[in-house]
């Protein structure tokens, strides 16, 4: 019998902060299909509330009329009776799943927030609602696949976390034996990824034999959802674009090329499909940053960054990269097509992993390149400081990319190199091993 493992997610701390706050907006929890949104909210409800109600508007659309529209003045009594709640309940968490399937979720929020008992509301969606005032209406949170820290906890290796944390702060090298153990665990994480279905499979079986099957199930579920939510023509475009992400990432130049979708594909034809992939969380976008924008920040400390997600059809951002939601899914996709993961393929995998980590930590993603001279994989804005981030596939970190970038933009002093090399700090370069990226 397969056992459902309780996976500890760090986002539950933000849910708890929200619960304890005085002024509340409803939470809108988004994230790619299969990342564990509903499970997380259930875990939160069971841990911190005496009672809660769960409504799924995709499975039970009739509940909108039955519970809300037909009896707005009696909403507290209606909810108590329908869900058999005790009269003594003084605070009940309301979980509204698949909120975009609801005819008028603003009406429901206004109704619930004016009650005494049911004013703690968490809405769940795999897709951002197309609502002009949604930013004012919601407290947005996004759930991603388990990062490497959460993976260590799930697999019983949490003691490594404090070790990584200390050495990340001090830049002191971890003892070689521990360093190599962590690199081995990272290789395992690359194969499994952070999707709860795959992590549970590994914990239950102790092997990776069936992991690729779990990834196929997840992809099938996502594409089935795409089919249900779109016209046949739009579904074809979305699936065609999505199925080229792996091919985009194994090129030497990982910028997105429409011609890989099919002959004659253009930005005009496929921009909406790509935006859908990003909005549903299964694509992670990274945009090219020009010299003028870098100088704007580096010289004047004025951020050039635009809040993501950017519209993919914005003509000023035609140069972009598109990464997959989960490193494990990408790994399985490549393994089913290619007999060997070459160094070039591995570079795409590691970049994808770093993109996941940085996005989950709240960084908008940008990259930079200078003709044929230099390329910087990621540029992040941390503490009002511009930091170039270079990704290497092993412990050979020698390159001129960072030095060229810092020569061109002399007010940029610090940089990060991510590789299998142990912790170190030399010449204003912070060397971060793969397994510690979640601390950036």
C-alpha cells in the first residue's frame, strides 16, 4: 500500500503569519498543477484551526448558488448547517479551491469578510485570475515544487541544512566528505525533482525506478487541464510550445527560438500560448537585460526591473529563456529521448534548477550577454545591489564572463558562481555549491 507522506513546506510559515495578522485579505495561493497547493492548505487547516470548510468550484459548481447567491443574508447559518459545524466554532477557515471556476468570487469574498466566523479565506488556483483589481483584493502567495532544503527534510537528511547555512554565511569550506555527500544528494534531487507525487514515490519505494512514470502522470494531468480550459486550436499551440522547452534548454544558446516549435512559427502566433504556460506555473521566464538597463541601476541605484510576469508579446522583450517548473520533470523528459546526458544538456538542467530556486526566492529573472564576448546566466537584484550569477556544470569555474561584466559595469562589485566547487569567497566572487542555491 502506498503511503502518503506528510511533506513539510516552508510556505506554511507565511500562512501562519497571515493567520496571526490583524488586517486580512483573502489569500490567493497559486502554483503549477501538482505542486501540492491543496495538500498544503489542508495541512495548515488541520494544524491551526479547530474547524474548516472546503469548496471546490470545479467539482461542485452548484455550491455557488446553493451556499452563497441564494442566501447571502444567512451565510453563517447556511455554512454551519451544510458542513455540520458546531455552534461553538468561533473561527472557521474557508478554503475555496479552483476559484477561477467560480462565477463571482469577489461577491463571495465580500460576503465572507463581513462575517465574524468565516472571515479567514484561502483561495486556490493554478491560474492567476484575470481580474484588474485582484492585486488589491488578494494577499498573493505562490507555491513551487519542493526545493532542495525541503527535499532534505522529506528524505530524513535535515541535519545537513544547518551545516549548509553556516558555511553559506561564512564562505568556509565544508569538509570534503560532507561536501561529496551533499553533491550526491543533489544528483538524486535532480532526477526526482520537487513535485510531491515523485518525492512520495521515492520515499515509499526507496528507488528512482518509477520516478519518470510519476513525471509522465503529472505532465498528462497538466496537458489534460490545458485541453479542458482552451479551444482545440489554442490547446495545439500551447502543447506544441510546451513540448519544445526541453529542446530550447539543451541548445548551446538557450534563448527561446520559435522555429523549434514548428516551421513558420512566429512570436505573433505563439505569444499567447507561451504566456499561458507561464501563467499556469509550468514555465519560468527569464528576460534579457540590455546595457542601458544595467547602467541605470548600477550607476544610479535605480531599479530597471519590471514586475513579473511580463507579457511575452512585449516587443521589448523578444529575447528570453523559458525554463520548466521542475528539474525532475525536465530530467525525465531528457532521459526518455537521449541515451546520455551530455555536458551541454547538463548545463541546461543546472540552469533550470537555479532558475527554479531564484524564482521561488522571489527574484525576477534576467540574463545578459555582450555580442560574442560574454554571457551572464542570471542577474538578480539583492538588497539594492546588482549581482551577476554564473552557472557551471562542475568544479571548473574559470571563465572571463564575470570579469568582462564587472569591467563594463564597474559599480558592480560582487558576483556569484554556482558549481560543484566547495564554498569559497575570492576576489569578490562568492562560490556556491549546487546544494546551497536555496539560500541565495
